[in-house]
C-alpha cells in the first residue's frame, strides 16, 4: 500500500503532488489570452488604418495648397497683364495631375482686383484647396 501511494504521487521538494496535475496554462486560460491579444491587435490595426487615411488627407491638402499658392504667385507676377475672367489649367505635383481654376474679378474699389484660385485633384468636383488674394488693378496704384 505504501508503494501504491508512492506511485500515485510525485515528490517535489518534500511535497507530494498527485500525478496528472501539471503546471502550465489550461485551455481556457490560453483561449482567454488569445482573445485579449486578438482584441489588442485589432485595435492597433484600426489605429494604423486611421493614421494612413489621415496622412493621405493631409498630403492631398498640402499639395493642393502648393498648387493654389503657385497659381496666385503667377497671377501676381504678371502685374499689368492680369485680365478679368476665368483661366484653367493643369499641373502635376506629387504624382497627381491637379486641375486649377483662377478667377479674377473686380471689387468695390476700382483699383483692386480679387483673385480666387481653386485646385482640384483629378476629376473631383469639389476643390481640395482654395485661396483668395487681392492685387492692384492695371490702372490702379501699385
């Protein structure tokens, strides 16, 4: 009987531990740990996706801002040659073909013209950026 009791247990540092009991994680503990990891990984992936979308929007906005600023500088640089009306064109920047439209119109002051420049990405109908500036009319004071 003493031998039978010895065979049904192990001696670990003077303690008797019944056979069949092993140290480690149970299946339930492992599944809970995997679930927690899956939830955390999903949150990280969603955060990364939002970060990339935000970067794309900021990049588009910055590039459109460069286009409208360049076009306004072109209008201002032409000084006396500014004509009232709408001009349209295209410019390539950042791997995108941008359409731009500049509109020069009179203001309440006959010596000042208003210039509005819009930039559109590809075939978009809404401008990605707009800029309004003012400059002296051809016959006005500089």
